[in-house]
C-alpha cells in the first residue's frame, strides 16, 4: 500500500436525499490493504465531497492544506495508473489538457436566441401575444436575471458530465469539455440520491466573477500587459483557450438555467430549476415565479439597482412562460421561442467628441456609417467608434461636425450614438451630409425603395464587396476553408490569381508556392511583404479540396444570396434537392416552401436571373462542389407524403417529439403554426382553445392521438 496514503485519514462518503453526510474512519493502517483502484475511488469521492460542501453549501470540514495534500496524492496515483482515473476526478479541475482543435458538435436541441425589449409597453404586448396564443389567461411567468457571459450546453449520462459545448451558431458549437471541467461549481458527477434522468442536458452561462476579473487586470497591469476589456469577452476567450490549465487559473463560474431531455419528470420551468438545485447544480437563487405581467414588471424594477450589488455582470431579465406544455403550445419562430423574451436594462452612456464619420462597405454593398470618437471609457471598455446605422439615423440625430455626442452600449457589439449635446455645439459647425459615392470604388450609391440603407451597385469590382463575399464563402459556417484568411485572399486578388471564390478551385501549387504579396499593417499603416511557403501552399490546396465534400445546403448558404441564411438554405435544399430546380423555380414556387417568405423568394429569383451568378454556380459545379442532395429516406412509408401537420397538447402513449419523428418518417412536414397550408392538427390533452378555434375557422381536420396512429398504420 502507498505509505503516504497510510498517514492520511480517509473519509468514506454516504449520501442521503438532502445533503452529503460523511463518516471518518481510523487511519488506513488500521484497515485491510486497499487496491490502487480503491485508493483512487475513495480519494476521488472524498475530494468531490469536500468540493461540493465548499462551493454549494459554503462550509468546510478540512483545511485547504489537507485538501491540497489529498489532491496531490490522488494526482500521483493517477499519473502512475492513468487507466484508473475516473471521469469525475477532481484533478480535472486543475486542467492540463492541451487541445489543438476543438471538435464541432451539433446541438441535440437548438440553442435559440431570445427577442429583446427595453420597453415595459413591449412586455405588455408580449403578454398579449402569449394570452392570444394560449387562448387563456391561466398561465404564469418565471423571471431570471440575464447573466452576461458565454452560453453553454452540458450533457450528463448516468449522472456524469460527458460533454460541454459552446452555443456557436445555435445549431452547432465547439466541444470544450476539458476546459469546462475546470469550473469548480459545475458537478463532474451528481452525488445525490435525488432521482435524475439517465441522460439529460443542462444549459448555463459561464462567466468571470467581477473580483476575479479585477484581480486579473491588476496582475496584468503589474506585469506591464494590456488590460482585458470586460469580463464577458474574457470569459468567452478563456473558454476557447487550448490549454485547460490556463483556463483553471482564471477561476470561471457558471449559473445553470435550463433543463432538456426526455423523461425530465417536471411540468414547469420552476420545477426544472428546483430539480437542478437538488442535483447539485449552481442555480442562481434570484429567480421568481410571477402570476402576471404586472408582477414581472415589479421584479424588473426591484432588480434594476439591486443587480449591481452582485459579483457578476448582468444586463437584463429573462421572462419565460412557466409551464412546459404551454411553452410547447406557443412554439417557436425561425429564430426565437414565442414563450420567452429578454428585457434589457438601459445601458450606461457617456459624452464625447465626434471626430469624423467613416463609411464601411459590406459584402452585399451595404454602406454602414461609423462615428469616429474621442476615446471615452464606457461600461469598462474604451470606446473609439460607434455605429450610426444609416442616413436616416444621421438625419434624425441632426449631426454637425465636431458635435459632442452621447454614446451607449445598449446590447450592441459596436456602441451606438444616441443623441447630441446641443448646447455644446459650435455656432458655425457645418451639418454632416451623407456621402453620394462609394468610398472604396467611387461608384454612385443607390437606395432601394422602402429601405434605409445605401448600396454600392458595383458588386463586380468594388474591393470590399469582392473580398467580403470570398470571406463569407470560406468562413467556418460556410465552406470552412480554414487555411485561408483575409490577408491571403487580398494577396490572391492583388496578384490577379482569383476574381471571385470560384477561382479558388483553379489554384495550383506552382501559383501558390513562394507567392509574394504586399500587406498593410493595420496599426502602423506600414506596407510589408508577405510570402506563401511550401507547406502553407500544400495546406491551402488540401483545405480547398476538402471543401468539395461540404453538403449542398451549406454550399447554398456560402453563395451569399441576400436573406438566405443557414436555416433558409437548409429548407431550400431539402425542398428542391438540386441547384437546377432552385435556379429555375418561380417566385410562387419558392413561396410555397414551408416558412419561406416573399422577401426571400424575391431575392433568390433575382439572384438566379443574373447571368454572371448562374455562370459562377456552373464554375463551382464544374469544380466538383455539391449542388445536389439525396431525398430524405422514409423509414416507415409514405402515408403522410406531402401533408403539413401541426402537433399540439399532451399525449399518452408517445411524446410530442416522437409524434413529430413519425410524421417525418412517413413523408409529412411538421409545421410550427396553423395556416391555410396545414392539412391536419394532431390534438392532445390541454391544447389551447385558441388553436382549436383557429383550426375550425380554417377547416383543418383535427386528429386524436389514436386517429393519427391509425392513419400512419393504415
């Protein structure tokens, strides 16, 4: 037996429903010899117990020194016997894993964003929509503080943390499990006898506590390093670090706020939070159930100032319909749940001098005016630039040269100008007029009817547009050609190797190897020579070749058609299955696709009506890109082929998700809301009367659970 271990006192841990209980035994020298596995298991249990009572119950039973000695003992045993290290080992808390690349994981349940409001009147409008959607006023809300950090998903199997994934684009994110294990308040294993599902997912906000952020900046200042901008960005950047031991030093924390999975055993969001608390998750105790929107507003007012006393940053309140069956009934839009909304507190503002206005040109030719400001400290960040959105906004603000303007960070990545200090204006200051020609290529700007944004129509040779479209095409969410970046693309354009992204597939090793091009240093403005080495050239060509495996729906998104985002591209690809069918489709045909609106249809038709776009697509096809996908396999038949079906209510023998899977497997389409295109409404118990009334008005046939099952089995 390990002699060092014989000098320690061992805690064998027993659990009851309410809390951990520990019983101390005599020295191990008085016990029968333990195997190495038993030593590791018992030390792991003991240390996890002490971590739990320290972080969850705010108490201790041993000194820090004793804890550290036991941890070192465990680490030594694990180093000698790595195959015996448990997944919930407390040694994971100190990190040490080096990750070169993060694996991309598709979320089992999409991580949608919430709609925002700064107005109590809009909250009342939200409440009216909820009442109308449910057809009753018998509902409650659950209010929670909105923490400013990094949203993440954590998957548990048999009570053990298996996977931690960032929100990413809502559909997929990065697997950063080793980094997540360094968060001390996040259970590596649920040590409780309170029942929990075999497999489930919890979501939470990873954040850096304000005292930790302050101490980190003080340390960096003492070392002569640049200050970190704010806790949110620091937390986000920390979680994406490749060395988990560095992550561990940053002392991140996490509040959990959502539960997902089958057989949760809860009927409301409040019950889910209470269950998570009982299982040992760090749920903020600031949540409250509210009977109506008036109580919600009272909660908002109560926390407007009180939240500033918390040791972490918050920027608002999240309001959710409490009952899960009512959440299911209200459903989702393409981007947001209809049963939840975020109320944002008005942001801090500051006054500073307007030095100039610059104009940025996006990949679609859209012109965005940006205010160049005298640097000012705002919400912990030094602000030098702020968005002015469009010509209408400049006119509304009535900006003059040299004005003193008010700036705030109202949830914007780039702060915005909100007003002008008129008494401080110089008497002879000229009024600012919006530019008439593109600042990059000199082409006269156009402004489409009913739109506020000006555009540069020169999409063929305007440098930012050409570069922007290629950057979008190669981006991670599109073709994922990660060996290329803006500087290299600029070099290709500069040397005339490509004119658009189709040219990437004609590049040769001879063209790239040793290629020298000029690049401007953004900070100094100095022009530097850059070159492409042999290994880099090979990596670029390999990455380009690999992109030919990207599926049709992603290639369609990568084309950069206006208004065709990831979700829209997927729906169009699923419906038309090949690019030729989509290119020839009429406006009316495209609008018939489920959840595709007129604006999107107009944009798609316009795109394929332009010969140079069709020629571009043809060049990509000739290069071997995927512009076709197989129809989805129908697992059980075609009894619902072409039918659009809405599912609502609670069912006895199958879950709502299982019903939806059956619809898809039998060739049907699952619709989120009733319309004149809906063929059936599968109605379960507790379905809102409003939905029933709407179905009757539209003449939609309603099926019971058994009638639906009979239909697919007939």
